[in-house]
């Protein structure tokens, strides 16, 4: 689903994917992630390797820091209190446009930003709302196929958008 991938900085066409590195000799076959120790970063970085199909291996700590920075930025946009919703819409669109150059189009942060954008009541771009809802439904088909509560919510949103478009076009 490539929901965690970032664009490769070396080959420019591939995506760096997180992969769990094989267990070290003598540690058994399962991978255990221990809590961070004082003075040492999280041991998750020791277990996850970020590799591209071109062979490039990214620095796990830098990738983690980049994603945390993007998460904080999106959280700030989500919690931002603004009087003018058009300013918030502009900020979210800017986030999607700029971060979309670095993240895979299915990345969870872009999906979350699209969900945030389509949830703004005053946002009248029905085509963009429909695009984001259909994209989330497509991802749900891969991640959680079948009937689910989340799928029901997304289908309900899609129904509202399509109904609004019909009313608008009459």
C-alpha cells in the first residue's frame, strides 16, 4: 500500500520503504522492540531499515525525524484555530502539495491531510473532496477489504458529496 514510503533522494523515481531487518545472531527469530534507554535513541531505529529498490539505504534516524516533523506540522494544521476557514484550507492544500513531492501519494500523512481538508464544512471544492474520499476508499480496499465501520463512514461522505454535486449541477 506504500502508506509509509518516502521518495528516494538518490534515484528520484523509487520510494524508500521501511523494512524490518533480520534478527541478529543469537537473538532468536522474533524481533523485539525494547523501550528507549536513557542516553540512547529508540531501539526501533535499530530494527527498521529504510531501503529503496535502487539499493540506497537511508539513515533511519533522519527518516524518523523527517516523518515526525511532518506529523507535527499536520497536527498544528489540524489544531489551528482560525477565523477564516479559507486560510486553513490554503494551508492544508499547501501541505499536501509540498509534502506530496517527498511522500508517496498513498502516504498516511497525505491521506490524513486530505481527510482533514474534505471534512472542512466550508470547503466547496466538491471534486477535490470526492478525489480524497475515493482515494481513502481505494486504500481501504487494500488494507481492510470488506464491510467495516470506517468504510461506512467514507461511503456516507461520498454519498453526501455526490448528492451535493447533483444538486449543484441542476
